[in-house]
C-alpha cells in the first residue's frame, strides 16, 4: 500500500489453503445496490491473475452470479466468496448484496470478515443505508476503507466524492477520511468529458497510468506537482495525527521532511487499527486489458493495510451447557471453533456450508460437533449433533477448488453438513463448544402461502424447512389462530427470491393468499342465554337444558366458568359437559368466526332427564346457550395492536409520524438518538402494518428501521368490524 511497486504476477493468482493466519485477509465489500461491488471483485480477481481476460475463471465458470436467480434479477441476492492471492497473501473477498432486503447476507459477511471495503459510486453518492452500516462497523471498531467507482460516468466527480465521503463517514474527524490518490485525466473528448486514465500517488508523487491495460509507473511533470501539494499535505497531516510517534507532528510542522516509508508504515498501522480510512478509486479493465484502473492499489491496501485474523478479538465461546471458555487468539493448533456463516443448496453436490474457522484447523472427512442456538421462533430447530463433513473447497463462481485443510482465520466451503444451519458452531466432537449468536434482522413482511396442488402440498413442508435453514432472516409460522402458513421475509425482493427458490430448487409451487391477523371476539355488555337441546325421535333421546349469564372481563382474562347451580337442576356429572360445550363454541366464535375471549360465563340453572340426558347433550346445550346470549348482546371484534419502534433520520420524522397516524396509530413519544436520528414509539393495529416494512423503506428512502411486538387486543372501530363481519358472512 502507499504507492508501492506492482506485485509480480507470479506471486498472484488462484488462492489455495493458507498455512498461517498472518497470510490471510478477510474483507467484506459493502455498498448500495448498483455501486459496483461485484464488478470491483471481478476486476480485482482479474488483476490478481485468477481469471482470464474475458473475465472468466481459468478453469471455467464465472466470478459471480453463482445463483441463477441473480441472472434473472440482474442483481446480487446472496453473499459470495471469491478468494484471490496477491503478493503471497490470500484475500477472501466477501461480496454482499446492496439491496436492503438481503441485509442478512450483509450481516453474514460482516461476521466472517475482519475489515470492510465500502464501495461508493462517483455518480450516485452515499445513501443512508450505507451510512448506517458504517456506523455499525464503527461501533465494533472494524477497520474500513472506501473505493470510489463509476469514474467513467459523465457526472462523476472524484474530488467532490472524497469530500462527501469525509462528511458522511468522518463524523467529528473528517481528516480521518482522505484520498491516497488523485485521478489522472486523459484528453477531453468531443463531449468535453476527460476520462480518468490513471492515478497520482499523493505520498510517492508518482503517476500510475492504466490506459494501456497494464499499470505503468512514471514521474509527474513539473506542472503537475503544484496541483497535488494541498491534498498531499493534508494527507500527511492526517496520517501523522494517527502516528504512534507523538513527536512526529511537531517535527513535521517544524519543517522536517518525513520519510515516505515512515508515512506508509504509520498509514498501514492506522488503517489496521480502524482509526484512519483511506479513499481510493477503481474501475474495471477495458476489453482485452488485464488490469483495471486502481485495482493494484486496492490489492496493496487489502494485503498491507488491512488487519490479519490475528488482530481480531477472539469470539465469545461457551460450552454447550453455557460455561464460559477462554480461547487463544486465532490459534491453528487450538480447539476447533468454526461457524457456519452461510448455507446454500447446490443441485449437484447438495448442501454447501460457508464456514469461518476462528480456532483450530478443519480437515476433510472428520467428524465434528454441530451446536445450534435454536431459533425456534423462526422455524430453526435447536440441536447438538455429530456430523461427518465432506470435502473442503474454495469457491470461485461455479467451480470448487479442493482444499487439504482450513486453518484458524481462513474461510472454506464444507460439503455434506446435512444438519448444520447458518449461525451454527462446529467444534471437536469430544469438546463441543458454542459461539455467541450474532444479531439477525427480524423479518417483518408476512407472506401467507398455500400449496398449489396436492403434489406441492406433499413437498411444501420439507421445502420450507430447507429454505429457512439456509436463511435465518426468514421465519416460518404455522398460525394456529388463522390456520395459515406464513413465511416472514425482509421485503418484496426477499419474498420473490424465496418463492423462486421454492419453485426452482425444491420443486414446490405455491399460491399467495391474503394474510390474516388473529382477531378475537368478546361481549361488550352483560347478557343471558338459554340452551335447549331436546330430541325425541324413537330410541334413546337427547335432553339437556341450561341457562347461563355472560359478562365481559378485562383484556387478557380468557374465559372464566362459574357454577352457581343449586338443587341439582343440572346433575354434577354434566356441569363439566356444559363448560366443555361453551369453551368449544367460544373457540369457534359467535359473530364472525373468531375466538371468543375475556368473558365470565355463569351457569345458573338447567334441567335434565334421568334417561335421555348425556355428556354430549349438555355440551350441545352449553354451546346453544352461548350463541343465544351472543344474539342478544353487542359483540366487540378485537384486533391485535403492536407496539412499534421506528428509528428514522430527523428529516423524515414528520412524514413517518403522519403516516403512523393514518394507520390509526397512537404515537407514545419520541426520543433523540445519535446520528441525527429519532426513535418514535407508537401503538398501531397489526392489520394496518402488514406491508409497513415496504412502505417505510419508500417513505424514508431506505434510512429507517422498525421493530414490532405484540401489545394486546382491543376493540376494532365499528365500521371496520362490520366490514369484516360482512366478509365472513359472504364467505
């Protein structure tokens, strides 16, 4: 890094198994959809010699687009790993989707990486969601750098973009976000646009020309030096401010010339510590060219400035019964601790797990212990099982390069782990351990589905279970109240991919049906009812009469049954029968087919026959009595109300609060938080927020987040309740 000479092609190429953690760099690429992350990964791989000039992997396949769905959607929908080698260092490039629906894939990439490369389009700028991810990385001290892409765009302005990056990412210290290079422009074209053909190194004061397709170094002309002086001086001061040598700044300001080698060493240390964030530029190679603009500089940054796995704090690990376990930092000879960061199904080799090894060494064909956290609320089972793993490989597009081992700090694909799911821990079978769970976003868009045919119905359960095993940001719900199968997703694109995978990968066709919320019914006032079930049609008859009184109770009380029969009017053995019939009718509902709750039912009187009375007869009488009482009473329809917390930028607070009010929401209060954001708390009927995840994203330009939790059921407005009753009658 820092304008060092180009690495020789002989030291580059296809990555193999690493032999020591110090020779590994794990880097996640972050940026909004369309910023050029995947294109940058391809350009870096091409420069590193891992692909041929057509952008194809040397042994076949493509660099990206492993999933055919990505071809159809024309965007990345999943995390992908591209390992390359540069100057003797293995670099695991983790390409993440930029679309918000696939934030789970981004979180998996952040979990597996030790540093982040933020990719920003020179023509589009920095969006709110990218800023939020930067803040997340800052909170955990992850080292970061920025690469500006799309320099060829007509309205691209590299200098302006570096200023925007300093403002967006620098916080209180914009001088911690500075460019290492300035663009070198070629002759202006007929449209007045001067293309970027190379870079000017601010530290070395060298020119790096890429116009021929190969990086060529030269000296700048005398007329070019003055234009870089201001940017160079600011960069040097920014680096010195982060130097461990506290005397260096005074010496520099006193006129002492600081050696470039010293500056580069201080720069590399500051980047690795996560206190300085350099800005670089990159562009893909032209047709027939081998090296894209700035790709050598980016690879130098990744290999010389970004930290090794040895510099990452050891993860928190416990035994499977919860006892803390101390680990030596990234020790290949230590106890095995690895984590499944992604699970995918390959049509030819079955399930493939992308694994990051944090301690020990993983080898093919060994038996490991698989420990799961048990996200039962999302359809994931809790498990502690032993499994024999298959081959280890390094992925590259559709190809898998076999690995002999995977040491602590490295990443590999593992075949044949049939029980392991994303987020599970792999450890030695005789020393089972469990890593601390990582935070997953909650899926908040419900998708009610049903099998398209009988054949699909037979395969639906297995297909859904495999789907959620691969993607922990999905949640599978079998709603007992509405009798619906609901797949909860992060957004519409996430839902589209889920349905496409069900169809293409698991052969299951499903139909979407309207999502139902769990409504309830209750009595608004006191009422009485008489249930008479008397039948004499020859043979054994049926005879049961009961009289009840029903009164409403506070929310959450359920159904309370009270026996006040005197004189044996209803024989003791049939009183439980009356209660059973009442509870069965309450479960079926009395007005619109929704469960009846929060009432006290008092049995006052009744009649029985010595021969014709029975358990079944009194159950029927109890149900009839409750229905009659409901016919003479006002019945409230109760709807679930959610407590909603919305974290939104201050610019959108008014719009969000207005929107919540339009959804019959009650704002409970607001709270100012860091980063010019406000936390809004409100109570909103669940029927009004089925698509809130989609609508909020549109309303806030993707910068807001929300969470929801069930608060209670409360009476629905009469006009809405009547419409639902009419729909129930029509059905």
